[in-house]
């Protein structure tokens, strides 16, 4: 399963039609989000996602309140995957990685 994270925002996810299966862990529960499902993750609940297919998958995340988009903008500027930098970016954006 994926690395878990926790933050102080509410997280809603809807798997669009082209996505078939996303493995997820929310709190201590492991399950599979199937095509078209809506998942609600309460604030401060450790969670993680993983694509269970051999092809690319997508999902739509609606995160409230606003501001968490800054995390994704900073991640996009990383040239290489560097866990120390990812943890630092997360802390600046109220995200705790549970590694």
C-alpha cells in the first residue's frame, strides 16, 4: 500500500469513468475504490492511494478549505523524487507523511 499522509483538510475523491480501480487505505481500513465511487476522508485521518492497474488511472480530488493546491505546485517544481524535500514541502502545507 502507499505511504500514508494526514492533514487538517477535508478530502473528497470521485473516481471518474476512465478510472477502474484505486487501492486505498483510510485509517486502518484497506479497500478498493471502483469506477464512479465517491470517497470522503475526514480531517486528520491517515490515508493513501495506489493505482491497481497496469495502465494510468486518474481521480478527481476536491480538497477543502483551499490552499492545499500549493502542495501540488511545490511538488511539480521538484526535479527528482527526494523524500526529505517532499516531507519539508508537506510540513509547509499542513501535510504529515507517515513514513
